[in-house]
C-alpha cells in the first residue's frame, strides 16, 4: 500500500483505493464493482464517502464501514463514511467488470431490473448458468444464503448455482 | 417543510419499526422448522429483511428523539410496544404464518405507498428502498396464499381457521395514530388511516374473491389496535430480549 501525499490526494485516488474493499459476502467483487460508492469528496481536513446499501438490512454494512476506514487510513486524514438511501441502490448499478467477476466466481449476474414486470416473471427470465453457459436453467428459490441471492438449477450441467437478484 | 411534527412523526416511526421488528422475530421462529428447506431459507431471509428494516426505522426514531436505537428496540416493557395486534397471535401453524404475513404485507405496501415521496426526507428516502425489497415478500407470500387456498383438503381448512382467528385484528395496521392529522398537514403521510384501510381492501378484494376467502371485517376497536398485546407477545418479548437482558449494557 502506497501512502499518497496530501497535496496529490483527489477523488480518483480515493475511488481507486475503494476498489480494494471487497464485499464481505462475495469477496470476488468490490464495493465499487457493486455500484455502492455514490459519492467521494476529498476536503482539506476530511474524506467523505457516501455508500448505498444493497439491502437495508444487509448485515455486512458494519464490516464494510470498517474496511473502508481501514483502507483509507493510508491517506492520513479523518474519514467520514455514511450509508444513505436518497438514491436507492438497484442491481443495475453493478458495473460490467463487476458482472464479469460475479460470473467467473460462480454467481450469475442479475438481469436488468424491469420495475413494471412482476418479480416472479423477472426471476423466471432465462439466466445463463455461470458454470457451463447454458440457458436451460430454472429458478429453485427466490431466497438464498444471503438477502441478495436466489437459487437456480442448470438442466445442462445438472448443477445448482446462485444468481444475484434483480432488485 | 417548515416544522417537523416531532411527536406525531415519532409515533409513526415507532409503529412502523415495531411492526417490522415483531413480524421479523415471529418469522425467525420458523428457522429450522419450516415445512421444507427452501422455506426455512426464505423465512429466515424475510426475517432478516424485516429486522433490518426495523433497525433502519429505529435509527431514524433515535435521531429524531436523540435516543439509542438499540434501547428503543430492546429496553421497553411489552406494553410499551406499538406494533399492530395482527402480529399478536403467536407463531401458530404454517397457514397462520402465511395468513398473517399476507395480511400484513398487503397492508404495509399501502402504508409505504402513502409515505413515498413524503416531506420528511429521511423517511421518504428509506421508504423508496423498502418498497423495492418488499416486492419480493409479497410475491412469495402471495404464491403461498394461492397454494393453500387452492388445496381442497387440510391446507385450505387450516388457512380458513387462521384467517378466522386473525380477522378482528386484520385491519389493525391502520389503527389511527396519535395526532396523525399533523403528519398529513406536514405532507409526510398522504392520507388518514381509515382511507388507507379502504385502499387496502380494494387491493386485496379481488384476490380474496378469486380464492373464495372471507374478507376480514373492520377492526372491533380500531383505537386500541396497537395496544393490549397479550400473552403471545409477552412470550415473544421474553425471547427477543433474553440476550439483551442477560448482560445489560454489554455490546454484542
């Protein structure tokens, strides 16, 4: 980890550092990949970071807050991390890089959110199996091991897999 | 907004937080004993959502009143909670869990719509996010209500028994709040509770008609709809406060 001198510290440098902060529940993706970083403001005496929770009740929020504080400690100025809801996080905020990292680590990325379509119809749209790529997959359960994941089964490779929910 | 009606807003936040907290703990009673594995996971996930929603609402209430959100959640006596009596019937069987959740989720959805875009930003912001998550809950419980109602044997019978047991408390989500007129004047709440109850009846009417289920009557004593919680809640309260009471003041 490189300590950046205060004079050269800008928003881009802080955002790049936040790309090192992994999601505690899916460590293959960072909070930047997930689109959780809504705002970074570098003031002379403080760094302000506004994050959008993926789910209101996400139990990883405290861990994420301390991981952000720990990572930004390298910049040697106070860090103010806030979780806000004024922009609702949706799964459409996951970046293309984040979607690819999800797929490589065995999670199907979410389909585009269609608010006008019932949830069950959205979940039942073809999801590509992250293991073999087949679209012969079926929804097993809209609820999985964490709030943001659903469970599917692939008829081609006969493996269960998890998908990030459209939300 | 010129002036925040602090007392009325506090009552609204307390009622919503207590509702989500109590239904969350009630649903967590199914962890490990739901009828099938997928439901074990689903109910646990729903419970986690609701308790998370409660934590966010207690957070807003704590900021408003300058009080500790954990103390608001855990350090009150049972009679000081302001959740609706619909949630005071104990865990019951699976049909009871589905009936209670269907009635609650459908009513909560109407309440959230009436708060969306409201004048107190911290709540309006949170409500926008809650609405997105609650869609999953309604999808899930709606499918189960149909499944039980379409059965021509024990499942339907049990569903009817549960709905009968809940019927007089079904509408208590819309029990009038102290000074709710102040919330409406301030632009925080879109309409008075009796009007929201009417919207809820319109929303669930077609489903109840299609499934040939009896619509719940009006609450017998709407003004007591968030009071007099009874023995089932005393038991649940002892459960969910047991860890907190075992070592007062400790951070877990």
